[in-house]
């Protein structure tokens, strides 16, 4: 049976708008933002940040060089927040209900700017941060590797003690879901911003999963 549920963050808990993010970074001065930003897997300094290869200060310096001016934390964070428009309270209520019966985790390709918002009181209308809804957050920039690399899944498995065959992995990225399935997770791939509540209840109500 399912004992654990692992959620992606961007696209599953918080809907993503790549177009808005591109516009936000263009306003910052990044002329080729459309070529640099991706919904699921970043490139260049954006990928280096999410892999933890560079810290926020180094990212700001390098991004500033691309933009032709010095950048501060707040305006850089605001550009990253272009990806997000908020979180649906109905989904957060669902997470609270699920948390009464299952161990819940986040496994996300992300960075310090996004998590500064998500891990603060401003994340939800109830003034509760993301971590309040989960047993643990597994964040790429802290672990040092991004999905769909097998190593980030292995880190989460080893750290949490979860059994993949007893774990539902929910992610809107096809390559991430394929990687999770290969490692033995039960998987579900919602569309970006989809209301996944009914789909999850259907999966959880099915007969016990057998590998």
C-alpha cells in the first residue's frame, strides 16, 4: 500500500508560468531570457544555482554581468517569482488532510530565491510556510543535484528510509516521472497547475500496489 507521497513543487503545488518569468527577467535586463529559462530543467547559471554549484551571491554577480548592471537580492528574487502567481488554498487544505494519513515530502529542482518565498509566512493566506505541510523538503540546491538524475532520488530514499514501491511520486515533468518510475515509485504526472485532488484519491483508493 502507499505510505508516502512525494510532490514536485513548481507546477504541482504552485503553478508555473514560464512566459511571465521570461518577461520578469527581461525587465531585469536579461535580453535572451527566452533562451535561458525552462519550466523543468534550467541551463547555464540558472542550472548551476539549482544544482548548488554557485550560491545566490555568485548568481547575482553573474546575472548582473549578463544584464549589464549590478543586481540586488530583492530584484533578483522578484524576477524568479515571475514563475509563480500563488498557491491555491484548496490544494493546501488537501495536503493537510493527506498529511494525517501519509508521510509527505517535496522533491524539487529549485533555488534560494524561490524557497525564500515558499519557506516564509507569505507563502499561503494562512501564513503557514511550505514546510508546515510536509515531513521534509528535498531541494536540489541543497542536495547538489537536480531531477531527473537518479542521485537525487537515491538521496531522498536513503535519508527518509522510504520504500519506492510504497511511495507515490507526483511530478509534472515527463523525464522526472520516467526516472521515478524506473526507480520503482508509483507515479502520477499532472499537467502544470492541474487540480490533482481527485486523481490522487483514485490512485490511493486502488488495490495495494505490487511491484
